C-alpha cells in the first residue's frame, strides 16, 4: 500500500505554537486581570513592561545557552529532531550522545536549547497579542488613540527577523556572524520595547539637544563595543589573553587582524577554510579590550553629565549608568583573571543588556520632549 509522505510536517510546529500560547496566557491573564479597569494605553504599557522583563531574561538565558555550548543541543529548528521537546526526541539524543559523549548533543544541552526557544516563542506570542490588541483598539475608536499601533507592529516584524537569526544560528552550525547578529538582534528588540513602553506611557523628560546627541553617540559606542564582545564570545576568544593589564605577559602581544574580522567564515576557520590562528583570536580579544576603555570612559562621562543637569530623574539615570559601567568593568576583568567563570560571564552579558536598556529608556523619554530638548544650550 502506497503511503504519501508530506514534504513538510507541520505537526511539531503546531505543537510548539500551542505551547507558546499556553505559556503566554499566564502573564497575559495576570496583566489583564490587574489592569482590566485601566485605559488601553496603560494595559499595553504594563504588558510591554512584562515583555521587556522577559526579553531581558531571554537575552541572559541566550548567553547561558552559548556559554554551556548548548546552541546545537537540538541540531534542527524549530523543534528537537522534529519533536516539540527533548522527551519525544530521546532516542535521537541518546544515539547522538552515545556516538559522541563529549559532543554538542546531550539531554541537558537539548533542554537548555529548547527552554531558550520556548522563552523566545513566549515573547513573540506576547508581542503578537499586543499588536492585535493595539489595532483592535484603533478600529474601535476609528483611529483616535493616544498611542500608535505601529509600535507593536514594528516590534512584531523584528521578532520574526530575530527568529530567523535563531534558525540560522542552528542550521548554519554557530556561524559566528549569524550568532553575533542574533545577540545584537535581541538588544535591538530590547530597545524597541523600551521606546514602545515610553510611547504608551508618555512621560516626557527634557534634555538639551546637545546632550541628547552626546547620549546617541555614547549609545553608538556602546553598540560597537557589544558587537565586539559578541565577536569575542562567538569565536571563543575570551581566554586568548590571560592576565591583566598585559596579555599573555606582553603589553602588545603578537596579533593577526586580516582573518580575525572576516565576517563570512565558519567557526574556527579563516575565510579560505583553513584553521583560524591563535594570533587571530588574540587580535579579536585585544580589540575588544582596547575598545572597552573608550566605551567605559564615554559611559562614565555621560553619567557625570547627567548628574550635573540638576534634574533628579536625570541624576538617577546618571547614577544607574555609572554603577552599571563599573560593574561591567569588574565582570569583564574577572572573566580574564578567573578564566571565564560562567557566573561572571552571565553578569557581563546581563550588564551589557542593562546598559542598553537604561540608555534606550533615557532616549525614549527625551525624544521630542519639548522645545527645550531641541534647542540645546
């Protein structure tokens, strides 16, 4: 008897979507029950706050997934060996683990990878609900809304893009450029949610145009430094330099840059397919270390300037930026000195995300906050 084999099996995807919906219903119910008598903008702001929190956790857990080498714990996407969980894929995982006991596929790594995917799908489902609710409210009042439904819509589009980065992180076997873009994409999502949150709440904060431009410049420096940090992590170059302030006992060790920053190459390889040299890893590490000095100085300067503005809210932003910067410096140093302990590495990743979030909230609140914010001093 002939059996027709479908070209695409949608059953695992359907089960994953259903699971994501069930996980999202818990925070959705909590927010809606607590805010059921408040205006729609307030409910959306509360849901955005919750989604911000979960997205921050997702970024940190993504770092944990990478640090525990669990990125290929389930070597397909979006399921695990075509199943919705490692339980259904136990036979495949056991076979892979038996063939290569120290390899990328183990039951623990599979669960870490799938928990990361479950969390990502939950965040995506929450953003989808926000988008639908925002457009429904707009249709209900015929366009007269105190907020724009395009905010959650753009955020939803970016979540889809971020999901594709996650897919290719797995299917392209931890291709360094894709993994780094996946990290940066998570931070972009954090920024978009921060701006969306402030767009719903409408809490303007006046800042001179000159200082706002400086904050944007510092944000660009921070973004570049995080990209370099992601490149260090995805190329496993953290321990290419031991000791501080010297690197491997030298102030200026032997380094190679031509292959170190080639983007289109596989993990551990040059653009031509040869093994990436140790000097290339040292070069990656040292560029990040030198850029860290510039980024820390810029952040501390901005923190000092915000403290001098005479506005209590700006002073709190300045204090937060200053403390987070010092924490980043301490955790970065401990990664090198203590041979990359996972706790210090997670703190370093969380600190970077917190700096991005705090700076995004500052810029979101001061964006178009009035004539004073545009004129400058």
